[in-house]
């Protein structure tokens, strides 16, 4: 009889534990905001966003339900056409249409899963029906917390050739350094013709790192902003004793925190 009671108690305890676990998951899910992502800019990094967000939730709490994620996979070739032509008004309209589509689909906040479109981020944000998180602002916060004062920046030629990173970082007392014009063109070509297509070559990695090394030696950079969501596919770790700021990973961290109400 005693054994029977013991087994029954254990089963009852297990049942109560399961109910408690389910209720905990449901409670947490109730307070998670639905995430909207403008992706496809390019496709490889959009996969990183999705997997990164899901893995972040799994790593934070085994019992935490994963969030609802709505992805608008946009046409990267159209984005590049608008940026190349410096057609900023149409670029803003193009992005706002996609943010509104995410909102209509149920997203409670939105992000642009790419650095380059942040050229017009402020104008897009001002017309957005839902809150937005900037990859540039979140990276600036991280650089400030690391006490960086003179980081380098690599990305597409549009990102390196514009000043939207510089403006955001200047307000935090941080000077952003970019490569030479020839280096910028080389980096851009490799992003478009190889990395964005999922082509990862060790020779390209070494050439990119040689540019970083020159910037350390000649420009005295104390960190590197990987200002293209495709570049972490080839530059995966810190090098030469300076931190590499993976803007994708930083953005994902902020997305997760915002989703669960921590920011």
C-alpha cells in the first residue's frame, strides 16, 4: 500500500509539474511581442536572423516558448537599384509599404534585416505604424558599452560611402573610420558577387582581413563594425586583438530583448 501511494504521489507530482510548465509557457508567450522582419536583403542573412532569434530564446530559458516571427522577403535587386540611383524618396516608400504589410500581418514591431537601407531609416521610422529597432543605434550602444573610440566600418559601398553610421556614433563620442575608396569597392564587389550568394572563399576572407590589418596599423582602429549582415558569414570571430562587432548578432539580441519587454 505504501509503495502504491508513493508511485501515485510521484505521478501526481509529475502531472502538477507538467501543468505548471505549460501554464508558465503560455504566460510568457502572452507577453511576447510579434516580430516583423524585412528580410531578403540578402537571403542568407535573413536565415541567420530567423535561426538566431529562435536559438536565443532556447538558450535563455528551455521552457520559454518561441516568438511569432513574420518575415517579408523583399527583392534585394530592387533595393540596390534604388540605392544606386540615390532615389531616397522611393526607397522610403518601398520600405514603408513593407513595414505596413508586416503590421497588417500582425507584427507589433519591425526591423530591417540589413544595414544599407538604414540610410533612410529615420524617415521610414517616422512613417511606421509600429515601433522599429535600428541596427545602427543598437550597434552604437554596444560600441559605447565596450568603450570603443575609433572603430573601423566595413559593408557595402553604400554603407561605407554614406554617413549614417558616423552621425549616430558621433553623438556617442565615437569616430568611425572607413577603408580607402579602392578597398571599399573591393569589399562591395565581394559582398555582391560572392558572399550574398552564399559563396564563401578563404582567399576572400584573407583579403578582407588584410584590409582590417592595414586599418589597425595606419588608422589605429580599436574595433571593427561589420556593417553588412552578409559579412558575418565570412568574418566569424575577432582578429588581431580587436573586437569585431557583428551587427546581425547585436540586432538579434536587441530584437529578443524588445520582444520580451526588456527594452
